[in-house]
């Protein structure tokens, strides 16, 4: 402070200060994960090759490196897995709840013990930043098993009658965006309620489920209670269609959800679906703006926007539109896109070439339809699948980018003038999974929440998850709830 | 369990049993001890004979710990309670031996009681983040109002542990008080205090913050009277009050309207499904109203 | 920076409309966007997980040392103590002349002259003398006393004045009184720079801290400072992040840049680097200089020096290898 002139310093000097302070790469060690060259299916407590001997490769989306070969389950394998689950169902469901609880507590503890290994594995196979797999996915996975462990011996308190009964064999098909967390959401309540499961992980992210199989072994879980069949859409379809399955649980796209609903039509199978979304994040002029900007960023760029409940539509009140957009762009310029294993990375790789193509196509359509495209200034790696955080302004309800789920780091900005208009625009979609409200006025939060047709409404926060809190959609975002006491209902019969 | 000699003629090192107050293991402030014997009258140990001042110190520590324990997330409390079960399991043999000596049980029966006590901790640990979902909820009031009721802990609870079931009974009265977020001052069984004093060692090594539980051994009535009358104690569980003591303590507790859980009529069956009663007895219900409008 | 001495600043960095009356000022301050505490704290915590390594770390350690207002504010302070602190500030690591000097030595007004002389004797004229004033730390004195306190500190050689606001007036809503008091102290500073201390722990809410930040900046503060170091809650990552947002937004609105000084409770190199991350990612690189960011600290310096030695030698250092002053 030698001079009391208060103009900002010479820009070249301050740019130099920022550069000197540029964070050096801080990669998390890959050494904590011991990857085998190939993995089999986990059926009846053992790893085995697919009956037809088929395999597929799983890649690291950040580098396109082949991580491992994985068995590709066919109908015969699905048959074996369902048979194993059926055989295990009797003894498992007959165990006292206290004993099932203790198995689940063991699994939760082993997940906690191995959480760094699993976080690195998840980041390798999925492309998500290690900061998220380490600080969000894995703690939630362990917490989910803890929570449902506690329910296993308290089912009579779940509000489903004095003696609710398990359904039997659950066929569970999960997506690639939160591989292990979606596994936890499916397996923990199913097992707590006394069901046995056959789970099919996504084709592009099979590894953490197979590591979970090893955790079941360490926990001493009886064989056949959990079976993992890896493969593609055909594997999932065979599992869902299997006649000896009592329950189907699916998380994924609305299109596939519709197919599954048709498949189980006319059977006794119980079905829960957690599907797509086009969440509206509504920012009022009296919002806590700095936190709202963080919430917008977290709402759409968390997990590269590959989140079914992402706040992909920003509805901002016209009076603060410019202020919010300026702050948002300034903030997005600080996002660090790159190596997912770097602890400083905020935005990682898109999960697959196919998904990248889908995002690219929709973003191009947005531009073609006349919306204004802005991308954060960031260098993208040359290998792997990447998409820069992108914001579209001047978006109207008619644009594809305002209607279709992009499932990528692309935010569409729309405006509103009154609460009624915000509600009308937010609800004007076939989806109904999530919504966000930003205002300091409590009564407005509650009124808006009442009127929004969405299964989860976040106020002055976004993308919050907890095992005690039910999650699921209205309308074409699916039916049934996962998490909380309500999540048990999907796996129990009233009695 | 203290046997004076080991099988190979080596002289055993005996444990000095101490009180547990504020996360530390003091001797009684009074300097007194009393003789604890097994069912056959054989000497087991000298237990501290806690005084009213020890009771006062334990209440101060429990009050100090209340903010942190009640303010912890339910998930966090559940993790800690489950950790206690893990540590108990690790000392299963020790507890089974202490229970056998304390209650005059066969090895198998003492083992079964110990196992049941561990499983009960696990059962209660699981309640921490479910209680509000079962006993709380949204109320559909007739008006534009959000209305939500949630349970909250009462505060500092004095717990008179059952006189006969030295571990299973103790766990069955202590865990439900803790799971809701209360802190506790436990008065052990008079004649069978050793499992409780050993349990304190488990609590001290399970990430449970100091002061959340105080454990006092000695004459039940002598310690319970000041606790029942204490103005900074919010509730009292009279499970271990026998004869006319329960009524006397309940009357004393009326002064600051302590919540009182009376002892069962006749001998208690600690192996039965406990239900919610021992948890809800020490919970308040808080209802929040908020207008709903644009 | 009195306005008559620096006419180029007249009207700059001020919003005359909003300070025309108590009512106008209140409306303005209460019209600032609210702060959601959970979101603010989550953001500060997330930035705290940034990992700083190798060359960036070496740069950050030296930058942090150069930003320290090396402080002694004890009733037991003596000229000997102050001289020894000045020697330390002038030459933090006697074994390594490449270690930078601190930004300033921060003392009570009656020690300002001693500090000034000691720094001159050490050939460390570029190290500033900062003096607390205005009846620090409580600020409970008549305005005339506070102004006299300020003038005497400046006369004794203080280059910078760290004043405390009247928290009582602020909390009871007499914003214009606080505003005027800061303006008058600023005038009494002459050429000395003014840092305005809020005592965030007493303001208690984040909304209050945001309002106090704008109030002080409007009144002419060169720096806004979290706390005195004398109460239970001093600088925290969230309250500092909030003040960094305020100086960022104030520059956007008025064109005037104001510095930030967290003080109290920052003891380790790891903590200091977390604060630099907050600066870098919130206000930006323009603030990454001792001209715009300071640490009010005492024991922090030795931890920074030990970390610096670790980077140089590859071995963990210990308290026997840094000087105790």
C-alpha cells in the first residue's frame, strides 16, 4: 500500500499473480485400486464367465483407456442369476430382521473402510471428478446402507401394517451416472426388506458393482442374495422380462422406462421407475444471489450435468436476469475442467462417446433454433470425452433445449415476471422430477413448492440427497420413491 | 472379571473400578468404596460409592454435553451408537464373565444376555434417523400453513438402571435415552455394578463425547434422591427404584415437572421387544407453523 | 486519503444518494441481497478442499508471509517486545535471506513510534507500521477521543490505522452514525490508510457482515477487516469469503478497489493458503497482493516459515528452527 491510488493494479501483473497461484495438478493415486484384466458375473456367490463366453470392454472416458474386460451376460446367465436369487430368497427372508440388519451394517462398514478405493474406481470408470466421488457418492453409498440396515429389524414400524412381507426376487437395472450410489439405492432397501436381488449395472460403468460383489463376500453375505449380471440393454431386457422375477426397479431414461412398463404389463411384477427430468431452478429477485449462483452451478454442472434431477432450466426473474447471468458467467470461468482424478477438478469427462454425441447434437440444435450459446473459457483435453460447461440464453419454451433432457453440462436460461408465470413455465413439461426455488421469503417457498409438479423441491439449495429423504418423480419422471421410509414400500407387501 | 489367579499360577492384575463422569474416570469424590460380591458371596471388587456431589458433577457434565449431542445429526448419533455395539462385541467374553458373576448366571445364559444386549444397541442405533419419521410428521391443518411436528430430546435424563439385569437391563434403559439426543446420568445396579462400570470404558472409546453419559455406582437411594430433586435434570427413568423409593422419587421429580418413567409392576422382562416407549418417554414434540403464500 | 487532499477520488467509490440520510442508508443496506448461511458455509468449505502443491505452494507461502500484519496487542507490550517483533518482521528467517518481509507491524498507538524507529534501524522502511486506534478493541469512547487516538498514532508514524466500528450503534440500527464516524476517522488519518474492523463475532449474522462491509466501503475504508482477535469468533473462511464478495461487488458498482484483512485465529500455513484460495476464486487475482489482502496474525508467521523450510530442505521442520520473538 505504498500509494493510495485505488485503481486496480496493472492487469498483466495481477494475471501473473493468478498464474503463479495456478494450482499444480494434484492427482489422487490410482494405486489404491487393484484392477484385474477381466471380470466375471457374480452369481450365487461366485464369479463366473458368461455361458456364451461373451465379453465387452469398459473404458475410462477421460482417456479412452481400456480398464478391463467384463463378462457379457446372456439369457442363460440371467436365468442362472434369477435361479440363485430365488433359492436364496427363502432362507434370507426367514432370517430375523436383526440378523439381516447386521449383514447390512457390515456392508456399510466395509464400504466406509474401502471408500477411497471405490471412489477412485468410480472416477476411473465413470469420468466424474474424484472430489465428487470422494465427497458425495461414497459417503452417500455408505449412509444408505446404514440407514436401511436399521430398518431391517423395524419393518413393522414402516407404516405398512404389523407384519409386511418381502416381495421375492428383485430385478434391478441401474444407470451409469452414479453407478455405486444407484446400486445402494436399489440393493439396500431390497435386502433390508428381505428380498434377494439380481442387479444389472450400466454397460459403461460395470466395475463398482463387481467390486461391491467382493464387499458382499467380505461381509459374509449368504450366496445368492446379491447377484450381479453385467451386459447391455439386451441383458437388462432379459432380466426384466424373466417370469420368476417379482419386482422390477429401474433407473434410467424415460424411453426405456416406458418399454419396461409395457413388458411387465399384465404380470404380477411390482414396478418402480426413476426416469428423466428437466428440472426448473427458479431464482426470484429477492434470492440470496451469491448462494443462488452456487446453486445454479451445482444444479447443472454437478456430475457434468448427467443427473436426472439436474436443474437444467434456469428460470430467472427478469429484474435480476442480467445480474445473475453476469455472476454466473464469472463463476463458470473459474470451473476447472479436466482430469477427473485431479482433486482440484470441478467438471470431469462425459461418460461415453455416445452420450457426448447426444449432448453435442442437442446443443447444436439449440444454436440452430436461435438461442445464444456461451461456453466457459476452458481448455479441454485431447483424449477422452469432454464438453465445456455451456449456457444458452434467449431460450424459449418451444426450443428443444428447453424441453428435452440433455443429460450434460448445458444450462438453458429462461425468464419470468411473476410467481404464476414461474409455476406455469416450470410445470410445462412432461417430466416432474425436481425443482429449485431461490428466495429469502419463506411463505413464497412453501407456496411455490405446493404448486410445482415435481417429486423433489429444493429451496435455497439444490441437488441434496440423504438416505432418509424420499426421491422420485411425478408424471413421466417415473413412479415410486427411493430413500426414506417411503423407499421401503417398493420392496414390501402390506400385511 | 477378576479371578485372583490364572490357570498357570500367575497372579492376575486386578482392575480398579471407577466412576465415569465428564468423559473421565474419577474415584468417588467422597473417597468411599463398597464391596461387590458374586452370587456366592465371593469378593469381586471394591466399587466406588458415589455421593451426591458425584451426582451433581455428573449432571453438570451431562448438561454441558447436551448441546453437542442433541445438535449432532441423527446419522452421526447413529454411527456412534453403532460403534458402541462394535466395541461391546469386541469385549463380549469380558462382559459375559462379568454378567455371569454379577447375576449368578451360567456361562451360556450370561453369554445369551450379553449377545442380546449387543443386538439391542444395534437395534437402538438404527432408530436414530428413523424416530422422527415414525413419531413426527406433517399435519394437514385447515389453513394456508405449513405445519410440521418433530421430536426433540428432553434434556438431561437421570437413569436408575435395573437392579437385577446388570447389562441387558442397563442397555435397554440407557440406549433409548441416548438415541433421541438426550444425555444421561446412570445410577448402576447397587449389587451388580461392575458390567455398568465396564460399559463406561466402552463408551469412553466409542467416539461418544465425554459427559453424554455419566455412570455412578453406589447406594441407589442416596444417589437418586438428589438427582430426582435436581432442578437441572429434565427427566428420570425409575427402572431401578424398588419398593417405596419410586413413589418418593416421583414426588420429588414433580418440583420441576420432570418427565418420569415408572418402573414396571412386577419383574421386568428385558428380553421382550422394547417398542418405542422408552424412547418417546424422553422426547418433546415441537410443532412449527409457517404461512404458505406467494 | 482525505477527500480534500485527493480530489481525484471525489465522488468515486461513493454512492451519495444512499448516504444522504439514516433512512436512505438503512434502505440501501437492507436492500442488499441476503446471505444464505448454509450455502455460504458450504462454498467456503468446498474451496477449503483445494489442493495446492509444489511451485504454487512455494509462491503461496511467500505471498502469505508478505501479507502478514505481524501483530502484538497485549496490555503487557513493552518497547523491547515491539522492537523484537520488528526485527522478526524485517528478517523473518535469519537462516534464509530469501524469505520475504512481512507487510506491517501492528501495535497499539503508544508503540507506533517505537515500531517506526525499530523498522528504520533494521533497514526495513518498506514494512509498514499499522496502529490500532479508536479505543481498540471495544471502541467504547467518545468520538473526540477516538479521533485524537487516531491523530496521535499517525503523528507517531503509523502508516495504517486499524479502527473499530461502534458495534452498539450498528446493532441498534444507527447506521449513519457509524458511517460518519468512519468518515471522520478517515479524515483524521491524513495519508495513512484506514482499515475498518467490524468484529464479525459481535455482528453475529452474515447479513450484518455484508451490510457493515458496504457501509465501511461507502464511508471510505481502504480495507475492511474481520475482527480484533479479542473475541471468541474472529476470522472464519465463510465470513472472509463474504467480505471478498463485498469488495468484488463494490468495485463492480463504484470502480474503487478495497482490501480485505482477516484477523485472529489464522495460525497455520494450511489455513493461510485456504484463505488465498478464497481470494483467488472469489475476488480474483487483482487481490492477490499485500496491497489488497492482509493477514492479522502472530503465530502464523512461524508456521509459514517452517513450511517454507520443508519445501527447501525436504525435511519437516520444528519449532526449534524458527525464532521466537
